[in-house]
């Protein structure tokens, strides 16, 4: 089983925040691939399904970003899922809006959700799908930017990016991260 985690904050008023792009990604993938209904478990919301012949557990921690690791560690422990079978979808300030990068391991780079995962999983050795939200340009504007909602102008890149991620997901499930990134980029180009 694979554990695919979207990071975000649980409050309804935060649903459209840039910080919640990880939630958005796993929601679109679960819907596109016909996952079962979301239900409460492991201090989060989970949905199960199959992508590319692989069983996938989608998880949206409901602990707030800073404590995301509590939910992820509980699910991983219950299902005996190794860190290398965990993929985390999260917002990335240092990537332009609509760009994605995938990597295994690495530092938290100031991301409190990743910091919580690293601490509670005991390792940073899981996959990260970094979803670009862009940097506001000034350090003082980072928090309002991250916790601000996506605007109408963002829809032009956000919707195609999420759709491309969902369509390319079977490559990610098959353990082909480079092919996944390439397909997402090609699909975005076709839609743009």
C-alpha cells in the first residue's frame, strides 16, 4: 500500500489557502481515480482507492499543518507503511506558480508540515511533491501569501496543474517520479 498525503489546514475558511494546495491535489486525484468516500481516521480524513494497479491510501491530516506528522505517523504505523512508500504533496514558495518538482528526502526548508513529519516519522526519507505557489518577493509578506486564498487569476494555472497531477498519478504509483514530472509538464503545456 502507498500512503499519499496532502498537507493543509482543516478549517473551512482556509480551504482555498495556498498552504492547502496539498489537500487540493489529493482530493482531485481521489476523485479522478474513483476512491471511496473520505472518512475520519488517524487524526485525519482518509480515502482508499487504486491508481495504476497500486492500492493507495489518501490522507488529509486534520491536525493543522504544524502537527501533520501525528496523523501521518499514526496511519503509517497502523498499515506498516515504510517511509519510501509515503508521498507528501505540499506547497513550495521557492517554485513558480504551477511548477512541480519531486524528490526523495531533504530538509524541511522552513515548512512546518514537513518538519513535523520528519520529527514523528524519525526520517526525512519519504517522497515530496513540491507544488509551486511562488514567493511574494518580500520576507514580511510570506505568511499572508501562504495563508491567503488563491485568486481568480490563479485558476489559469492551478486547475490545469491539479488535473495534470491526477492524470499522471499512475506513473507516480508505479515508482516512476521522473516520468510523472515529465507527463505533468507535457499535460500542462497542452492545456496552456
